[in-house]
């Protein structure tokens, strides 16, 4: 998932070249979501090879004055990205299930329950479990680690990183999830071609890397690093020095709201790193994210790149150098092929 990516050089049908825009995306089930400043589009490949596209107007959920505040906007971007991603994933799941036998389709409403369960599992896996493992490691080694000990937070960060890498590695072994990772790579390639001002063709996109400096995977790695520092500084000030397991449990509760300022700080650091991505220090800073992207992305097929470009074309069709073409409402269209879509949304 690319959060935001500055780019140059594409035009809406009949319009002049666009100014630099912010475009972000996310891989979904057999498809890709792309968001430009005024439009959110999801393109999905059906089993019959048709491309189903849903486009809708996009407007920030928070006032512009707030979304421009440094160290605040990062948490808001995260919230909006999660909301956009969930809606796009639900749409792609609906399209995917249409091609399944009747008995294999899930009941309506299950996706909402799954989403809530996913949030709880994320808190358990990436906040509670690393701290509990760190506490247990200290106890079993005969050298208990308290909240005031920086080694507690470093080790917890290492466990968090290890859990994430292990989870992604296991997911890659599933053929359906591997296809999602391929669409993730296709999304990065499409945005990279757009950033380079190239014509949005499969050949141009395929020349680019599956890795991207603004990827959500890199953002998560930055969050891990920032959380180590923040927890090491803040938790000892709040919790008693010798609280044992009770301290650990309290730290889990406190860490949940702390993730919002951590996300805000991580967002700003990633923006700087992405802006100066060719600088040696920036490359070193982004390296953990790039390494993990080697697991969360995979080389896509040409068909998958077509889907990423389709979503990008549709979202950009509502942007122009003069005046964006408004998206009236949520709408869905079906195209027989990428060539047909390209004719309608020629960029």
C-alpha cells in the first residue's frame, strides 16, 4: 500500500497535464484501490476477465486546517486509510464472491464482524504480545526487565518486528494472499510510472520496482522504531518503577492511545525520508521498510498491472490542471477489457 505519492505528468481526457498530485493506493482481492485528491476508484478483475470499476467522490473526513497540522495529520491519514481500505476490500470481496458457488459465499454482515475482530487481533499481536513476550523472556532468563529499562522496549520492538515478518511470511504461502501481494506490487509500479511522468502503459509500469518509499509497509516499520523511543521515554514516567506483570498489563492499555501520536510522528519522518529517498541516510532509514516490502509485495503479471493502471486512470480522470471533473456519486462500470477502459479513460 502506498500512502501518498507525489507525481507529475498525466492528463485527464481532453485536458492539459495535471499539476503534481497526491495519489495513494492499496491492493485488495483481485484488484487495486487508488485515491487521487478528488476521487477514489477500485478496479477488480472478475473470473470472466471483465474489469469492474467503482468510483466515488472523495473528501477528507476532517477539516483541512487539522489535516495540515504536522504530527497530527499522520494519525488522521492512518484513520482515513483504514476506512478507505476497508470499504475497498469489502467491494472487492463482494465481486470475488459473485464468482463463487452459492454454498461458499459468506453471509452479509460477516465482513463487519471480521473487521472488528481484525482490530482486536492487531492490538493483541502487535501491542500486547510483544510486551508479554519481553516480560516472560526477562523472567525466564533470570534478569527481569522493567519499564524504566530501555532494553525492555528494544526487545519488545524486536518481537514486534519478528511477529510482523513471520505473519507476512506465512501469508505468502497462501496462493490467494500471494496474489494480493502481487497486486500490491502492481500498485507500486503503476504509481511509479505516473510519478515518472510516463504514459500509463503496462510496459512502462513493469519497468519499475515493486518497492515504494511511501508504502504502508514502510510506514509500519517506522512506527515500530518510533514506538521503541516513545514507550521508553513515556511509560517510565507514568508507571511505578517496580510493578512487575501489573506494569506490563497497564502499559498495554496505555500504549493503545499512544499509537496515535506515534503514528503522527512516524508519518512526518517517513515523508522526510521519502522526499530525500536518494540520500544515503534516508536509504538507511527506509531500509527496514524496503526489506519487508520484499515480503509484502511480489512481481505482478501484466494482467494485474492492468488492474492497477485501470484504477489509477479512473481516479485521475477527475483531475485536471484547470478544474477537476467532479464525481457526482458512487457508480460502477464493467469493461470487457483494459483496452476498452483505456479508450474511455485515456490518459
